[in-house]
């Protein structure tokens, strides 16, 4: 059961600010080195080679682009790159850089060898992207002084740095920017065995005793994403603490059922979309906007948050006429196909 003594339990029940223990846990949860990082074996090997070569040549590592779905460890890898290369880390995000001046202020204060991490780099302003081209290649930016015919360009030399960009939608990056990265790492979803390793490590940090079957059950419901795995484990920890029970398989099932996470990892919104598609529209086809209005969500949320997972696990497919439920979707929800013959995920 959870390794929490009576005094700790009493502190949890009192309305106090977020505890130092929880803050320490959040920091400890992130691996500090490539050796501690679980999964992404190929990417880890590539990064290790890149960083070691840079250290041997006593130079800053090449610019690195980390691409992949949310929650797979892009921010953690950026921190590890700085740690492994012994360089300071500066963090920013694409939405925060909406003018070329924002980027100029950021780059002009960089120290030699610093690692600059820009999350969601595809959301930078276009003017800032164009300034970044020259900064990445020649470690120089041109600052415009004045306006109109009297405007002049003043070159500003920058200290050598390593840019680590993270993006969930690499297709939105302009080719000139993408081509300036010396290495692009494509992060893949985790398999269940890797997620069990992530969960086992997090359980130790939480002081939670949990058996192998319970770990496997959580791993099978977290969409191949470590961030979701850690979140679900904390909910299981909370359930075990409140009910005074071990983190056993029955407790895991009860906790995840309470938070509307089913055996495939579908959450409330996923199930709402599928129920609407199956029961109201007889499995489709149905357009994105119609589906979004029916569940009371924005089309962008359905398209970018819900749909990719449902397509990946074979419950829906996209057709020119709209979204269609597969045979596996009807079976999972225990419904008989209506309307046109349902497609099988294997037929796609």
C-alpha cells in the first residue's frame, strides 16, 4: 500500500498550499540523463552520438528538432541535452515569440554554448522565423534601425548556441527552418512494456507499492503516452490513499472507472464522440463540423485531440464523405452495426 505515515496523511487532509513533497516529485519524475530516459531507444542512441561527437570536438552540438505527439518527452529530452552537454538551458515557446523583437531580445542575451529550447516552435511569428534562419546558420541577426528610406540594418553577432525546437506538427514548419536543424528526432508512441518501466519508476518516487498486474492494466490504458501514464498512476495513488487499500488490480480498475478511462484508454470525450457517431449517425459517414457540434466541442479539438487516437487504434477512419466507425468500434461498445456495412480496421 502507499508508504504514507499517519502524520503525512493528516497533513494531506488539512487545506494547505501545494506541498514541497509534491513539487519535489514533479522535478524528480523527469529523467536527468539519457541513461535514465525510458523508451525512444533509437532517438536516445542518435542523441548520445551527436552529443559525444560535439564534446570530442569541443563545439556546441548541432541544432536539434524534436517532433512528435504531446506527452512523449520532448521537453525532458531538451533538459537532458543541456545536462549531458554541460550547458545552461533557456526555455521559451513559439506562442511567446510573436515579433522579431521578441526573438532578438532572447538571442542577444544568450551566453556562449547555451541551449535554447523553444516549445511549439511552429507557432512562432513568421517575422521571427525569418530572423531565426540567419541566427541558426551564422550566429548573427540583423536589426533594423529607423523607418522608411532612412532605415539601416545593423548586424549583431551572437554567441554560438544550440537551438532545440519541439513541435507536435512538424508539417507546419517552413522548409527553410526545418532544413537548418542538424538533426530531427521523431518520437514514437511507447509500447506497454516501456510504459510499465515508466510507471514502476514513478511508483517508487511516489512511495507506492503496486503489483505487476496493476502496472500492466494502467499501461494498457494510457494511449502509449508517459505523461498520461504518470497522471493515471497518481489518480490510482489517490484512490488507494483515500480508501485505505493497496494499489492492486481491483483498486486500479475502480480508480480508472471512476475517472472514465476505459480498457482502451478512451476518456469521456472520446466515448462521447464514438457514441454520437454510432447511435445518432449509424456509424457515419459524418462531417467533422457536424460531429463537433453534436458533442459541444470545437472542430479543432476533435481533429487534433480526439481523432488521432481513435484513428490509430482503429475505431474510426476518415473518408472523403466524413468520419466512419469501423467494425471494431461497434464491437467495443457492444452495439450491432446499422446502416451501411461497417469497415474493419484491417480493411483500411
